[in-house]
C-alpha cells in the first residue's frame, strides 16, 4: 500500500526474513535508555539483539494474525508498523521510525490511515504507550484517550465521532 503524508510518499509492505537486520537496527534506535547502563558497544549490541528477539517473539505469539510491515520512503527502509485487526478493535502493536524520519508527519499519517480504516469498519483503535514516551503527546493530539494504566504502560484508545 502506498500513500502520501505531508508530501512524503511511503509504502507499507510485509516484512520478510531479509528485513530482520534492519528491524533489529531500528529497534536499537528506540532504546535510548540503554545509554544509562555501563555497557561497552559489544554488550549493548548483545542486549539489543536479545531484547529485540524477545519482543518479536512476544508480539508474534500474542498477535498471531497481525500484519508486520516495514515502511519505505523512496525505496529506503524507514520504519515498522505492526497492526492486529481484531473484530471490534484495530490494535497498533508497534510503530517505529528511524530517528532521521521522525517529526516529519509520517507517523501521524500512518496513524490517521489506521483511524480511517477503523472509522469505516466501526472499530476502535487501541495501543499501549510507555509512560514518559514522547509519542503519547502525538496520540493525544490525534484523539486518543488514556483508558487505563498497565504497569509502565498506558492503554490508549481512539473512537470515531
């Protein structure tokens, strides 16, 4: 699927085994918290690899029917979007973009597309966001409401008006 966001044309396509190293590297860019640990580069890489594998297994086990897509802009891999389309709800499991592709409107466009799909099918959109994650502000701007606190995460939901 190809759509345009703020003059940026992006494509979603199913992730393949050949995308695994990109997805691993992308995951590593989301782990700023690891800089707080006294790790050398080899230790950090091993920890990122282990945590990525654990997260990937968890996502696939708890959401076996989810779409696992990579996001491309001009043929360049820039992110991932994992979405589980359930009977009454579309769950955004994960949305991640490379640092240089953040804050350009692409994330908003991806979420708005999911919201449009949900509105057309009479479903809600839900997601979990870590407490303190700056993306929570984006979700609020896009109309999501906090439904509950689940440990270090908040469950947020959007409903069409």
